[in-house]
């Protein structure tokens, strides 16, 4: 026998090497020990294990006890397994002086307490089951975790699940079958779970509940091992050969047939060693099963489970380590959010100053578009402010028509009201200024709305500045919001005052001398062109305002003043129209009007166009009226006038009125466009200067002045009640994950160094049976690894000379 084989322990009277699965399975068992006690969010980490599934009284418990070599499970006629039992088998050296080489068991809920008497193990299992599921056949999905350490077992992890039952008994609910099926399915549907489907040979194997559930969870059969029990009590003349060969229900991992202890054997305290000897003799003497020795017997089942579980671990180990690393990184981020415990006032001052500084930096970065958390789905931060300026404020003002709410009657009424008691000779200046001031005053509301929109965006930006350390201090967060809100509110006032001043500047002086303003002769010329188009029945397009302002003043004077006079006011020059102050012919027009009589204080009108003759005619008429009144006999009937109505409207519109209206609209639109461009340019500048840039420059100093006070720091840095508890919990989770990752890191350095010549040896009554620990490479791949659909996940492989492991992480 080789040196390796000489070191092998015995398994239930059989000799087996301890090197099968001694590399990887203990690592998983250590992970179970690390992760399971913590529970919580770590309980959903799926570790490789073998789940034992079968119907009630299918022989599951007998199989498990045979694998362990000990009687320790509750037995009986009714349902015995009423809670999942997670069983970790640990192979250890016989030279352990601490326990004299004796087998021992330890429950996870009783850490440190070892059971050397396995009858007491059974009693503890029953007590824990009754505590959770009641004493009258109830079931529970809360696991019992049991570890058995022995030199006579192979390393593996098994989960004994409640047997599938059909009829409720005791306190079991009417839907007991559905509940148990859900419990079983929750375990076996995990990809890291090897399914051990146990079916009794004395029933119809084709309709086995275990095989049906295994097929539902594992449709390809790539991680299911079939176990056929009670082969010795099949009807005479029948056998399970076709099932063991996989001809009836094929499984990639195959079947193993076993012989169980019957209830009489248990009642008579027949040892498991005797039962295994009987099993070996039965298969040796049976004419059919004798040729299937590699598929029969508990030793073959133990070897098969051990090898398959180890190979499975090799495949999933990289993904498991990646999952643990990802969770550890997430917990580290959570810990960073909670921060460290502050032990001194100096630490508190440093933390507060850092929070205020990072907050201000984050605010400025969002406004300037330099934030590291920039969104790619929507506009964010300063881009929203730019959108408000250009796409809302500017665009809205451009769409406004200053004459939209003014009808022709409104303009004509305003012109006539401006003439007072006399008829107008020219278009007066007063109605134009009145109408244009009304339109300029309309700019105030959209300017204030724009300011409010930007203020609201700055509030949103400030609330988006979630400095990670700030989340643990709700009082500081509230004070920051209060100071920020007040600071922005104070910044609105100078911006609002500036906007009001801009509007008042435009209202205070109507600059009709602006180079872009259309007035005087040019306005009249354009009005006459429009009148001519209307008279000819054509719809000539109105000349755009921008084009009006671009035409040269030389072209404006090309039309004869005489023709314009005849068109507008029966031959009188329309000096009453607002002139273009830059027109060099203005003084000549004023002189022509002044020659007809005394001019008024303004150049917009003249006193009369009839002169002294009109005054002599007036005195003659008064004389004739007095003579007529003296001759009473010749008086006709009295003429009665109608009372003027309370509301008077102008008379029917004349051609002259139409010209005046057109001229007024042209000048109104022209001057409105000049003011609009000024407002579109200056209002965003005022908001940026007095509000946005002011906030960026002075916010940090304001925070220091308002919040960085020695007598206030401790109150501001008071944590939420649950922060300390969450920090402690996160620390514990991080420590557990760190320990688990370190355990997997040891795989490369400590575990995967084995000789490929190691063998497994079972010594039974028929002599030594040698099972090579490593099958030919092609066979191993086809039997198990090839059953997994994604070959890229198989990053772990054997070397040619050693049973080693190569991990790519």
C-alpha cells in the first residue's frame, strides 16, 4: 500500500483515504461556519451543498445515518424530519488528542458544546424541532445546523429535508403537502445545490415524488443524483437494473442503489456496520447487481457524493468569491456613509469643516457642470438654469406681439384722446409713448418669473448636494437647508431690484433717436405702401421690423413730401408723426409749419392753418347772430341736441385713421423689439451676478459664520438614533465577509496541493476495492462538468501531475 493509502482512516468499517474532498469541501464548511451564525442579509448567499429529497418513509434517514455511521436521527412510522437539518460532515485526523479520536457532534445553536453520545444528539434534534414546529407533527422551514466530526466520514454538507407527505396528521395544516413542496423547492432550485433524490425500490420509480421535484428544479438533470433504496425487498423476479443504468429516467450524474436497515433491525439495535456488511454481501451475491458494483452500496454513494460535490465547488468557487467581494465593497460604501465614531471635539470641528467645504464644492460643481455625478438621462444643475434663460425666458419674449392685445379701435381712441378738444393734424406723440410704456411694463412679470425659476433650481441643486457624511447628521442637514434657503432668499432681493431698475430705465426715457428705431418719414412711407397694397386688393407681406431698421436713411427721404402730404392729411405735411431724430430734413419740416402761424411748445403741432382770416370771420358771425335774436317773430322751432352717451366711441374709420393706426403699430413694434433685446440680454446677466455667482462666491463664508460655532458643533453633529446601530451592524457584516474572502484566498496557497496518485480504498468483506481519486480527464468532464451549459464558468481545472486548482479571479 502506498504512503498515502496508509494514512487513510476507516469509514464504517471500510478503509478510505482522507484526501478525497479534503481540499475544497472543508473550505465550504468553514464558510458555512462563518456566514451562517450571522444570518440576515448573508443567509441568501448560496453555498454548495447536497439536499436530500424524498417522500415520507423513503429511507432518507437511513441513508444519512449510513453515511455518518451513527444512529442520531429521529425515527418512527409518521413524519420524522419536520425541520430541515443541515448536516456538515468533517473528516479529521485520528491523532487529535483533544477528543481521543472519538466522534463528536456540535449544534450551531449550542456553540462550543460537543455531544459524544449520539442518543443525546437525537434528543436535541427532537427538542429543537418541537420548540419550533410544535410537538404534534407540525413542520417549520427554520434549519437545525449540526456538525459531526469524525475520522470515519468524508467531507460533505447535506441538508435533510422533510419528507413529502400526502395526508395531514396531528396539527398539520390541510395544505401540508403544498407547504413541504415549497420548502423543498426553495432549497433545490438553487444552482449551487446538488439534489440527492431518494426513491424506494418497492414503489413505482417512474412516478417518484423525489424524481419529479428534482426534474422541476433541475430540468437537465445535471445536478441530480438518484438513490434507490430498499433494493432487498423488491418483489421476487424484479430488479432496478434499468433504473440504475439510467434507462428509465436518465440523470447525468447517474444512480446508486442501497440497502437500508429495516425497522426490525433498528428495534433490535443492529449496528450500521453490520448493516453495511449485509449490504455488501447482498450485492455480491445478487446475479444482477453483482455486475453493477460501481453503482451499488453506501461506500459508492459516499464516494460519488464527495467527488461530485468537490467538482461542483471547483466550478462555482470563482463566482462565489466574486459575490463575496461585491458584497464586501457594498458594505464598505455603507460604512463610509456612516463614518467613524467621533471621540474628541477637535475631530468634530474637522468633520464639520470638511462637510461644509465639500458641500460648497459640490454646489459649485453642479452649477458649473463639473459634477462627477452628472446625469446622462436629463438636464442637470447649471444646464437647467441655461435652459430657463434661453429656451423659456428669451423664447417666450420673442413670441410676444406688442400689438396682439391692441385693436385698431384702441389705437384710434388713444390718438383721438391725445388731441383733446381739437382735431389732430398729425399723429400725436402722446399715444405712442403711452402704448409703448404699457408694453414695456409687461416685461416685469416674466423677468420676475425667470428669477423665481432660477431660485427654485438653486434650491434643487442645494438639496442634491448629498455629501455622504451629511446623511448621518439630520440636525446639520436641517440647519444647512435653512441657511441655504435664507441665503438664496436674500440674494433674490438685489436681483429683483436690478430688474426693476432695468424696466424703470426703459420706461423713464423713450429713446426715439435709437438707430434701430423706425419713425418719421420711414414709418409714413411704410404705412403708405401697406395702404396701397390694401387698396389694390393685394396682400403684400408686411416688411419685417429688422429689415425696416436696416434700410438707409437716404432711401427714407426719396419719396416726395408733397405726395405724402396729399395722402395723409389733405396736403398738410405730417410732422405730427414721430420723426426720426436722425433725419436731417426735420428742421425744414418744422420751418414749413411755423410759417403758417405761432408754433406750440412742441414741434408736434401748430396752432392753426387758417391764420387771421379765421378770426375776422368769427366776429362777423357773432354780429349776425345778435341781429337775428332781436327779430323774435322770425324765430323757428327750438333745435334739441341728443344727450351724449356715457361711453363714447370714435366715428367711422377714415383713410387717414387707417394710416395713423398703421404708423403707430410700426413704431410700437420697432421700439418694443429694441427694449426686448435689452431685457433678454440684461436680465439673465443680473440674475447670474446678483444670485448665482453671488451664491458661489459667498456661500462657504456664510456657512462658517452661521454654523461653525464652538458651542453649536456638538448639537449639529448629533447622529440619528439608528446610525450607531447600523454602523455596528455594518462593521460586523464587513468583518464576516472579510473573513470569508480571506478563507477563499487561502485556497490557492494552502489547499490545492495533492498527488494525482492518491486513491480511495474501501476494505470490505470481499477484499480491497480500489477507486482512483482522479478519473480520466475526458470522463470527468463528460460526466459532470460538461453538464453545465456555460463552459466559461469552469475556471478551475486539474493539473496533469497534481490534483491542483487554478483560480482566475
